C-alpha cells in the first residue's frame, strides 16, 4: 500500500527545472501538488550541467536550492523512481495510475551513507555521466541527489547480499515489488523534459562508434569538477585535448534524421563549453563549425562576441565526415561555405557533436494530448496561451512543449502553474490559503 | 496545508526478519549468462590494472599497452578506480596524467 494521499490538486510530471518551478509556483498558491519523477533523483538535466550561459553561473548551485525548496515545501509531495502509466479524465479532473519502481531500499530509513555503494563489487556505466563514468550496482545517483538514498539496479546485481550486510540502517527490502498506485488529481502539468538526438543519427559522423566523438551533455559532465574524470580529458586514453571541434546542427535542422527544427540551445551551449574549455586547458584551440550562429536571447550576442574575442574560431562550414586515425585522433572533412566550398581535412583530439533536443516522453494514448509533427506536445493556442495542451486541465512546461533554454523553461513553468491554478479555481474552487 | 509526506517506501514497512538476498535472486532467476560474463571480465580487467600499477605510476596508454587492453576500456576502468578512491593522479607526462595506486592508510 502506498502512503500517498488519494487526491492532489495538481500533478506535475517530471522534476527537472521546469517541473520543480511549476510545482513550487502551484504549491505557493496553496494547492497540494504531487511531483512525479521517473529517475531516482529530482533535478533533471540541469543538475548535471557544468555552468549555464550566458552568465557562467554554476548550474548545480542554481538547481540544488530549487531541489531542496521543492523537497521541503509543505504542499509538495515528491514521488521519485515512478512512471506515469495512465491519465484518464474524470469530470474536470483526472484518474491517474502510477508505477512505483522498486529501489529495494526503504527511502524513509536509508541515511545515504554510501556504505552499500562502496561495498558493491559491480561497476557499470553511470547514466548521470552519459556512460563516461561509472557507478556501482547499488548507488546514490550523485552527491546532490534528492532523495539522498540508495537504489539497487537489479539487472546488474550479483546477488551477493553485501549491501544489506554493511547497511547500518537496516534499510534493504529485497522483496520489494513494483507497485501500481491510483490517485485523483485536479490538473496536470507536463514537464517531461528532453533527450538529445541519438549519437548514431548521422552515420557519417560515427558518433556512436568513436570514443572521442562525444555528446554535449557528456561534455558538460567532463567539464564538471564532480564529473567522471575530474578534469577535461578525452575518453579514449585520458589525453588532455589541445584541439577540439564542435559540429553544429549535428542533430537538428536536418530532415534526413527526422529533426527538421532548430533546437535553440546548441549554438549557445557550444560557445559556452568552448569558452570554458579555454579556461580549463591552457593553449587549447577550439573551432566551431556551423551553418549560422543563433544567439537570440538576452546577453547571448554579447557572449558570442566574447567567445570570438577570446579566440574561439567560428567557421561557416559543413562537416561531411568524421573518421579516426590509428591513435584515435579525429579527422574532420569539412566544406568551407564562405570559401566557395573549399574542402579541407582537419585533425582534432576530440569532437563534440552539437546534438539537438527531442522530447523525453512519448506517452501516446496514456496521456491523450496531441503531439505535433515535431514530436513535442502541441499547444491548443501557441500564440496566446502556449502552456495549454489540447486537453482541458493538462498544461505544458519546458522542453515537453518544444526546445527551449533554462530561462524560457522557468518562465513557461510559471505560466503553466498560473493556468493550472486558474483551472483549479474554476473547476474545484478549493479553499486557497496563503 | 496537509502534512508533509515523504512518499515512496512502497508501503513496505521494514519487516521483521527482512527478506534475504535469496528472495531477490530467486525472483530474478539469478545472474543472467550475459551478466556473469560481464562480471568475470570486469574482475579480470581490474586485477590486470591493479597488478600493473604495483610497479609504479602509469598513464592510460602505458597501462593499456602493458595489460594488452583497449585504450578506452583502460580509461573507463582507471576513472572508475579514481572515483572510488583506489587510484589518484600522479604527475603529468606530456599530455597525459599518470595514475598511481592510493596508499592504504
């Protein structure tokens, strides 16, 4: 039996930065909010980023206070490691079916001491580091995870039982089972976030085969001080890279891979990562190959200028192919668009493919709201009320509705929370307390 | 305002005489053949790397050559050893850090 309430005013799907903001804004208006997250920790993509553009503030330093605020808010209940199976209309509200996955650990008694993790004999690629780093079969996702409790990955378990033996809080529950939970909610905010386009999407870039062709989120982890290497190294052999290339639009604006739209953040994250790398590695040479640079937000153009002033090479060129040498350096074949199509082969230690953004969650009939041609959830009124989905009572926030950066996601989350609050006032007239 | 709830224990109270690992093993049919192979290889690689590092600090390419392992495999394992406090960075040799076993305290 779950210890959730039978009813919440609002349910927010996804506890990344948009979901947390939407939950906080709704909760601040006195509504009871259930914040559902599929992963073992809240925080989403943002808590794993190194720094944010254009201010270069530490990303987790901004994100973790939001996580703590959501976790401690009296009107927010957080349900991690839980999938949304079904959302069915019931009058103005919804019947919701959730699936709580087993951690094999009692979340109430685990003290997050990591003794089980240190004792576990299995090492597997860590999802938080996009496979570049490792974790144990029983693990706490990262140092900023909320809740700070262990999860046992049973697929990689050797069933040695050491984790329970060393647990000082006696919190392992080896007979835990998946549990379906049924609740009622008055409104739903979908903030299910993003995934990046697959590294193998463009076969000619060999992104899924060559270890030194990395994805941009992996590069964020490489640059993070708590990342897999603790410093910027290339994945094939730990070399300190001295020449790095960025290939823009590697997973966007390309009909051949089914992603015809601009992902809106790739130019800025590439410029940010490039600039930061010059701060981390003395004498590093960085080239960004692009179709055009889109620096459209507040302070973004200035950031673009700053990156060029600090020596980042911005080259208008179309990369046709990436191959590997015997020592795992990379050869980029590029057509220079500003030089009459001159073709050049250039050698790099590492290449970052600027992958685009795709929706992380495709619930189909389980949610029943319309999806646009681009795969993102459709707004019923994108110009006037962009957070309204095609179903009354279901609202959209963050990248679930289309590619956007962190400030835009936060703004949209607030708007979705306000629309949800209005809807709840209209349909349920709850007693709102300050 | 409702009572704050920390949901998520699946309602499983920590039972008296908590289930043994045997329950979990039986329910999942034990380790898969693939997992057994993975685990065996993992231990073999770790033994090779530990033994090699006993002779002194080495870079990832040096370790890979000495242990006849793929370079990227060596890198991943050395970084895992670093993460869990088994090796630490030593000096920089050219473009590479060398790594050494962390002394037992």
